[in-house]
């Protein structure tokens, strides 16, 4: 077995041993295959696919992003697919200008706020629609992967999950090696993977950056609160019904964004990063406060978001205690725990100038 491992030709990753690279690549492959299996089941066995995607993978994602963002960034099946053109040497390797990077960030925020309420309108209950959504996002990511260097356009820009990563991943448990970028070409600044204790509300590289970070930070807690006050619609029959799925999330957004702007004026400049952490902890706590009871049959709307019904087995206070424990954990982890100067990933060695010359730069 040991001899076989030694013979596998794997590109070096930082100072990782070949065995470690092999383990990482195996985990990447397994999660990628799991992603393909979910996509397949969404299309052909929708009840299984919907359960696996919306009621297992998605509820597990926020806590992983809070605790260990770098692990997710290394093994995310969507990232693995969108970075294939670069891994295979098929990318144009253009760099993204600061302004365009900021615009990409803003677009990601808008897409997230527009698409997530549509879960109630169609995606939560329609496997094929969810599969088409995933395929559409993957196609966009692969398309920009053919043009731009490493993660500059998708994983650090346009992916609608990226704003959540940046907001939640401000104090991760550990930095792990970057399993995608072999050499750092400085393709995005600040590189979210390589910046310790990233704070999206204080990225000031361009005008769109200065707008999108605070906007997302302020809006997310209210958006999540509002989202949980809309039931799943089995079918949408009119424009009015469609508008209704946006009403509560957007109302919640408006309230918490206004609160954020007021607090921003009041809070001393040196404590602003705690304001970001407070809103981030509020957002993820609000998510689990509603989502945990839903998963186990104690939600507001009977079968919405149900994973396994424990209503006749477990007393309601047990589930409430679980939700309270989750809230306490997130506030401790994100707000009160000392910032540990860890980035999601360890920045790889910088590429040599000759290597960088092969990039085509755009402004
Ligand atoms: S930015 Fe999107 S594609 Fe990239 S790792 Fe995060 S979720 Fe995956
Ligand atoms: S580590 Fe370097 S090459 Fe990779 S995304 Fe960050 S800036 Fe780009």
C-alpha cells in the first residue's frame, strides 16, 4: 500500500507530503462525487435529492463556514468544478481589476438575496428546479474559470455563497494548506483565503466593495428572520404570490440594515469589527434558532424543512435547549472568542515574475 502511494504522481502542495496530498485529493474526489450524486438524485429521485441537499447539506454548511471555512474552500464540489479549467491549464488567467472584483462581490450579494426567497416559491419542493439552479451556477463558475485566474472571479467574487463565507469566517479554528492555488499570483486583493480574521464590512479597495460588505452585514440577520416567516408554496399561481415570498425577508433586511447604519454611527471606530461579528453571530444564530426545530418536526409550518420527525419522541424543551446552546456557541465563537489571526488557508508561495508575465491583465 505504502509503495503504491509513493508511486502516485501528485503535484506538490506547499510543504505537504505526498501522502497528505493524496488524502486531500481523495476527500476532494469523494465530496465531488457526493455532489454529483445529489445532483443526480435531485433530477431523478427528487424526494431523496431535496432531503439530502436542503435538509442535510445546507443546514450543515453555516456551522462549517463559521468554524472551518478553509476546509470547505478546499473540498467544495462547486469550487472543484469551477477551478477545473485552471487546474487543466485551460484558463486565460486574466486578473480582475479592483473595481470589477467589487462589482462581482456586489452581484453575488444581490443574487443571493434574489434567489434564496425563491426556495419558498419553487426550489424547496422541486428537485429538477434545484438541479437546474445548481447546473446554472456551475456553468457560470466554469465560464469565468476559463477566463480569470484562480479564484479571483468566482470563489472570491461571483459565487452567491461567498458573501456568507466572508461574513461567517472571521475567526476560524485553523488555517489549512490551499489545495487549489499551487502558486499565489496575487489574483485578488485582499485574497479572502489568505487574509486573517477577514471583515467584509471593512474592505475598502473599491467603491462597490465599500458598499457591498456593510450592506450584506447589516441585511443578513433580518433577511434570515424574515425568510423563516414564509411557508413553502407548492405552486405559485400569480405575481402577487411571488411577491409575497420576498415581503418578509426584505422587510427584515430593511430593519436590521437601518439598525446597522445607526450602530455604525454610534460605535467607536476601533470597535467596528465587533459590530460585524455581532451581526454575523446574530445571522447564523437566527438561522439555527429556526432551522433546528424545523429539522426535527417542531417548525412553524408543519412539514417545511423537515429532516426527521421527533415530535412524538422528544419533548419540545429538549429541542429548544439545543437551539439555545447553538446561539450561545455562535456568540461565544464569533464575538467573545479572541481573534486568533488565522486565515482560512495558508497562502502558497508567490509565483515568480516570469510566471506572472504569462497572465493577461485587464483593467
Ligand atoms: S465560493 Fe462558492 S464555489 Fe467557492 S468554495 Fe465557496 S461555496 Fe464553493
Ligand atoms: S491564494 Fe493567491 S492565487 Fe489563490 S486566490 Fe488568493 S490571491 Fe489568488
